[in-house]
């Protein structure tokens, strides 16, 4: 069931706040999930962004979709109960040009959706969900990034670089899977841009040029600091959702 996210310190006060779908299977055992209420509250109170956030379980996203939201964030917490629900959320954001953020598992499924539905790799698979598939696009990391910090180098002229305002950033991970880089060429040829890498060149950020806001990070920006000061990536996504809501209101 879709549920409104309780926001600490302030209740919704306008009929046209930006509505954000938080797609994931909410769990108190997923650290990033426990950070979300505080981050939404900080975005409202510190950044003055008028937001309403709703948790959408992946099974519900698969059955009912996520149309009508001003922003879609596919959260960490894979394996999801419904891979199809996570992929449907990504596709809705991509095709309907709704601001999108994918973090950790959201990054992995954003790339998977693009491979299947844009690149024509219909059999592309995530090893966590289908370990025996012939075409593995997302596979276990040789060295897990669970609990690690690592540098991310950001390409000039990209959305990621604009948001973070630096060429090199230290980011937090809780991840065990990553993209098979044999497919980078195909993904790039079809329009996906990889705008951030680690110091060894492994992909860490993807974005879709020409989209109002489509960004996916293998790192988890929600784990930055104490969880009360939104990371620039999250702040940028929320601001894009507010712009989307304003544009929708104007068009009515």
C-alpha cells in the first residue's frame, strides 16, 4: 500500500507540493531507508522545498506503476521483492521525463532497464536476481564496497559535476554489485553517459543527457554525514521535482 512519508517538524501545507515516489521495499534494517525521513525534513526546512514523499513497494510499482509523481527515486535495498517494479519505475521516469534518482540498487536497475529497453539487450540480467542468466550485466564486485568510502572523479560539463561542484569527491558505499564494463560501449552508443568513475576508472555515476534530471549513482548519497544535511545529488533531485510540480501546475 502506498503510504505518505512522515516528515519531521513540518506537515504538508499546500495542495501542490512536489510528490516524490520512493520506490523500494522499506526496511528498518536498510540504513539508507532510516535516513530518508530526516533528509526529506531537511529539504523542506533548510532548503524550503515543498515536498511530499511516498513509499512505493516494488510489488506495488510493478502492479500499479508510478505515474503522476513529480520525482521518482529508486532506493537501495536490493534484491527487491519485485525486479519488475523497480524497472517499471525507472522506465516511467525515463520515458515520461520525470526527474529520476537511482542510488546503489537504483543505479544498477537504471542501467539494466536502459540495456533492456533502449539497447535491445532483452536478456540482460542482474546476477543478484538471476545468477544463472547467460547475459550478466550486473555482477558481484571482486571487492565488496559494503561500508567503504571511495573517491569519485566527475567529468566536466555533466550534471553530476554541476551538482557536486568539484572534480573529485569522497563518497560512501554499501554495495556488492556493479556493471560489467564490456557493455559500456553499447550503453554509450545508445545515449547513456557515464559521468563519474573511481580512481581506477570503474563506473560510479550514470546520467541521461537531454532528460530534465536523470541521475544514478552506485554510491549512496543518503549516507553522507549524519543524515540531516542533504547531499548535493539529493538536493538537486528534489529541486528538479519541485520544478516539475510547478510546471505541471502552470500547465493546468
